[in-house]
């Protein structure tokens, strides 16, 4: 769905430079951050975000650009991008270099060549939004490309400060992220839209719930996961030993009829029952009646946006999340999903074809839906 904002983003698309890139010196920021297997290598089931970066790398290579690629891995500054490089280099021609080699690398990089540098988070300046550690690259480069939508909600040097210092553009995946998510920022004139929210990080989702309700962006908000527990408890319903985030106040929205809560649960040791029968048990997944109820909303909707699993996914409580995904399969809805665990459910079940778009982002997706933009976007638009 095209809006004035998406048109503005499209005007800064890397695609606008097609045919004029040979010999140009490009800094490309991608997001390949992913969990590694026990062998220290990229798990095939966790490679989807990395694969979405490949088209832009290939585009720059085909166009003859000289490309230095920036990325991060994990939170520990000591983590290395070597496993990411080893995986990525099997998909596309690529070299790898340490930061101590940068000066020599910049002298030797050839037209159509791409070189991935080591983890940008190994520099403390990165999280301080201090681009001074990038000065050698900035002085060398002709322009900067942001293909890291999923970290563009952070004011970090390689997605924010750098874009204010060079002519800047967005990669094709980044543009698609904005296009797909922007459709959910405009109320539907007819038909129904359903927003499905789960997971445990409620503080990041309450502002989105408030915006949806205020601006009438959905006919129903289906809540699962620990997110739903906050509403159940505030309504005076016993949630037993379920996880509960008491740092947020939902009293101003909890009685809105558009908010749909679970009516039954799956708990410890395979237990199931109505919410009022919970006792000392814990809600670890929504139950079969709630699955059916949610499915009815999904199947009659025109659009669905889903962020967050319905149960404690990391402990194997995946049944309801799979059921939600299957409800999308059975519907004719236009479906968009985001968040790592949500995407993993869809991909593990080979249901990606039922979704028109799977976002690479989790937190950035939520922030974009609330704010309508991100720091990494504004930095590019202001500098151009």
C-alpha cells in the first residue's frame, strides 16, 4: 500500500542508482545477526534473515560497485562474524577482513568486489552513536546504504550517525519493510483487520495497542503469550504461577471490546482447561478453544499482522502458534508477520507461502508501527 511516506522512501532506494554504480565506493550495512548452532555455525533453520540480505549484495556486485559490508553479531563485543561470513560466502562471492586490515583493503578492493568487516559492536563507539571509528571508511566512500531495517530503531553509529555524513540510500529489503508495514498504519475503509500480539515483552507492545485502539487500525487485537496474562490479571482473573509483567498499567485499555483474550490454556505436564480452572498451574500456551476463536477472526479478516508467539515457545509450547499460522493458510487474508520466534514458527512449518511478507524485524517493527518512522530512516532522509 503506497503512501506519501513510502514514496519518500522509494525515492531513496538504491535501485535509483542502477546503471551508475561501476567503480563507486559503497558502505553497506546489513543485519545478519542470528543464533548459532552447538557447532558454532549458522543453523539452516535460522538463516532466513541472512538470506534476505543477499539480493542487495548481488545487486551491488552486478553493478560493479566496490562494497565494504558492515554487520554485527550478538551482544558480546568479542563475538565474531566469521561464522556468518563462512555461511554467506557459500551463497555469494565475498571476502572477510579484520579492522586492522582496513587501510590495505580499501586500496585493493576492485569493481564488483564485496568485503565483510568484523563485528561493528567490537567498538564501544558503535552503541554510543559515535562514527569516529568509521572515519577511514567514511572518507573513502562515495555513499552509504542501509539494508538493516531490523536494527534501525537504534541510534547506533553504523545505522544512524554514518547516514548523516554521507549521501545515503536504502536497500531493496529495507524499502519492502516500510511498504509492507505502512499498510497497517492506515484504517481499512471496509472489511476487517486483525492484529495478533504475543510474547513476553509487554512494554514494547502497549504503545502499539494504544495506537491501534486510538486510530482504529484494527477490528480486533488477539492477545496471547505472557502479554495476555497482564490483561487477565488486571481483570481479576487468577493466572496461577504464570509469568506476569507488573511494570505496566493496562487499566485504561483492558475493557476495550476489540481486545480478545484467551479463554483456555495449556499448562504444565500437558494440562489443559478453562482459564478459570487454572488453579496453581501456569498458562504456557493458549488452549484449543482459544485457537478456534482466534482462527475465526483470522479467516474472516482481509489483513493480518502478527508479532509474538502464543505460548512459551522457547520451552516447546508451540501448538497454538502453529495453529495460528495454519489459520492464516486456511484464509484469504493478506498476512504479514515479524519477530524472530514468530518467523521461526512459520518457517519451521514451511508455511511462508501463506504470508505475503515476513519482516526481518521484531523491536524495529513495533517501533515503526508506533512512530511511523525509525532513527535509521530519519538519518537517511535528512542527509540524502
